[in-house]
């Protein structure tokens, strides 16, 4: 019997109630606190802050808790909050050269001013499940050393001394930095907007694209010139004061890829750069971003555009996981009106085919 | 907790006034150039992209405290996403809502145009997933914008012609392309082509919002909207063999409802308000649900 699709409101309310129950899980287990998420799931928090484009660990932790640990859902929640916040100004570019460095490695130099500093990395850990972590024991405190005064110049600066690497981005003097979240997208894009899109782009998508460039789809001969993670100061120019005010420190991961470049009509042979900068500690994302950034500069550098990673419209239109997840998942919504139209068409076309076949058979019989 | 204490405070209709102003400007431009897709700085909404964020932003930008809102999805007021969007505006704008087409000042819709003719002063807001009618012929935005600018729609006509050559008729049943006021080819959103004639010379203002794709376009009242066709293959809408099994309406769009696992099915109005109004007006017209076949 036909049952009208009534009661949508009650169904939704009940679904959300069940969701809240499942989110809480077994009441005998203590509820996880935001502090625990911030402290112990900090790389999840970092990813949500980075792709949510909002630097607030507590809110990111809340979003993660609300999303039951679904990181993309948490990013979405954070974005929807961020978009309602008023803009009171744009910070000055952060100076990553003055970073309070926690980790800094270069794959292009054995040693360099400031040294190599491994920091809190998974690198060189053996990926063996550690049963000790299931217990409650506390780890030993980290080893420390007195803070040195030694400067830690960026590798790009060292190479630039010889003129072997391109300068920092060459946008015109009067170029006003765009804001992806406040202006409609327009192709072709400038590199500033493209980097904004990549910075909030999905880690997995950029990882796969970056990987594709290493496997020959827009091969760009990259070296990890430098990766550094640490705290940088955020400064804001306050017009009334006439000088910049420090708002605070944020943790960022910066990656500078150094890429071979044969030279073109416009530029001599030199190393070019791909750039990645991400909130928090996220080396994988920063490296993938740098690979994609370099690949996307193909047009600017006069290279052939042959691979997906070089295709600006393709990459930028599809790298946002909030957009992607929404549109993929909207297929869950009812489409029965359109499906009815298609049903009607397929039935009609089948009828026509059957009629034609019957007519053909009749003709043959008549001919015999 | 830093910002969480203030989380509950949002502006009327959710969007801040600066954003509304930006969207209204885009809407005004869209009305001035019927059928042209105006880029706008679409915001992240608290519902997912692809679930009506464009329509919600347009509605949020035009709605006032005195408006009466109707939200439909697939023609029905009680489909889950329509319920969710209606509840959103009840919450953030505290406006009156209705399911009656005639009572609404703003109707937000996904996939249908109501059966009852719209009147002057009403605004129909469409949720649009892919605003570009040429997208499936040419995936690049840079190219399609050029094609619109040059009024270069040959590709679309070739596609329709190839349909006729292959099937004997045009094999597009929904999101059937239209030409607006003799200039821009426009995607009517994925409404069945059955609804296309309702857009033509409508006294209501028709606004289209595509959030993920960041485009707004419009058909002002009393604007020509012609479905693309050929002289020897004129545009036709779907026809249903049987009337609505609940209210007996003919000449309306019907949904097929499966009744059992033996091929039993019935056809009922997709527009639930239309169906209910007819049944309320003429209880005698109600026929018992009958299984076809």
C-alpha cells in the first residue's frame, strides 16, 4: 500500500538524537574532553585547522568531537563557522625566516647554517604497533638544549646568493593579494589565489596529484630544499597606530621544493621553486602542496601543460574537500523527479527498438 | 572556551549584511542581464555544497521578516531536505512558512516548479547544482564563458541534432536547455523539461543560485524563455497516460510509486500541495489507489 512520505521532521529529529547517542558511545566510558583532543590528537586538530582555514585549536577539537572524528566533516563545521566571522584586517606576510624552529631539514645540503633538526617526527620510527601505548605509563620527558642564537637562513636564500634559484614570486608592485573566500573564482588565477586554494585543499587529493608528478605526469625533478616547522609571529598593521602589532604566534609547516629548470625564452636555466605553507604540523600536506604549486606554474614558465597536476582549472576546482564531499554526497538526496523523466525516456526508447525489431521481422516474413 | 560562548548568535537570515549586499548586487546584475551567470563570492553555508547552498544564500539575501516562505524538493514540502531548509530559515530568520503555493512570497525549490501558476510579486528561488548548460559539452569554465560571450551555441545544437539522428528525438528529459530573451542559453536547473514552459513569461521573479559553482542568474518577470528545438522537431513535454491516482489531476507531473515487488505501481502528483488542495476541494474526485498492470 502506498505510504505517503510524511513525517520528515520527526524522522530528522530522531536521526539527530540517535547521532548524538552514537557520538557519546558507551556511557560507562568517560567522555573525551577538548583538552584531550587538542593535546593528544594534535595532528588531527592541525589538519582540521589547516583545511578549515581557521587557526583555533579548541574550536577544531570541538568540531572533531562533534564530527565523531570524521576529519572532513569537522573541517566543514569549522568552515561554516569561519565564514560568519567579520574581517577586521589582513595580517602582514609571516616571516618564516624568523621562525622559532622545532624541526628543520634539508635534503639538498648535508649541513647548513642552523643545522638539521629532526624534531618530533614519525620519520625513522619503525611502524610497529606499540602495546605500551595501550597502558597508562608516561613517556620520558624530551631532551632539550639551550636555545642557540644561530640564525637559520632559508635554503632558498642560500641558493639565491649564487643566483642559481629564481627570486621570490614576481607579482607586480601594485598587486593586491586576493582573498579566495571573499571573491568569486576566476580563471586563469594568479599564484597568490592558487596557493590559497592549495593551502585549504584536501590533503589526500593534493598528495595523489603531487605523487602523480613524481611518476611522470608533469615530471618536475623536485628536491626537498627545506622543510621547517615551528612558530611564527602574526603581525597586523593598525592604521591608527602607524606600526604593526603582534597578534600572537601560530605553528606552521613550510616546504620549499627546489626544481630543475632547463630555461626558457624568458628565463635562464636555474632552479625554480614550489611552495607549500600549512597551518600546524603537516609535512605531507606542505610537500604535496609544493609539488602541485610547481606543477601549476607550467604556463608561467613556458612548459607544456600535459598532465592533470598542471591543469589549474582541474586542480583548483576539485581540491576543496568541503565542496567535493557536499556534491558527491548530494546524490543521497531524492532525485525521483528527474529519474521519472529518465524512466519515461528509457521505456519509450525500448518500445521504439522493439517496434522497429518487430517491423523488421514482419518485413522479412513478407519477403519470404 | 574562547569563541564557543558566542557561537549561537547569528545575523537575521544567517548571513552578515555585507555578504547579503554582495549577493543582492549579483542578483541585480543577474536581473539586468537575463540568463547570464553572474559570479559571486559564495559563502560556506552550514549545510553541504550540493544541498542547496546557492538557493539558501539567494533566499537569505532577499528574505525579510514579513515574507512567507515555502520550500519544496521534488515538488514536495515534506521531503527531508526541504524540511531541513525550511527549519533553517524558521530558526535563523523566524519567518512564517507555508506549504501553500499561493500564500508564499518566496518559494525555494529543487527540481520542480509548482503546478499552480505563480503570481506577480512571488519569487521562485532555484537550487542549481551545475549552472553551466554547456558544461557537459565543454568542461572548461574559460571556454564556456567565451562561448556565451560570443553567443556561440553551435555545440549545443549539434548535441541536440545528434540525439535526433541517433534516437529520432531529443534525449534530454531534465535540465533541458533554454534560451532566455533571445540571448543567453541557460540551464533551468535539473527540473524535468515538463516545467520549462512555466518559466516562459512568468509573472514571478525567478532567481537561480549555485553555491558550489559560485554563480547567480535570473529570469525577470515576463521574460521569454524558449526551450531549444528545431522547426521539424519542436520541443515537447512529457505526457502521462493516467491521471494522478490520488486527486485525478491530468496535465501535471507525476511520480511513480512502487507498491509491491510484483510490478504494482501507481502515479501520483509530484506537487504535494497541488494534490492536497485538489483533494480538499473535491473530496469526491479522490479515487482509491489502484494498481496498474
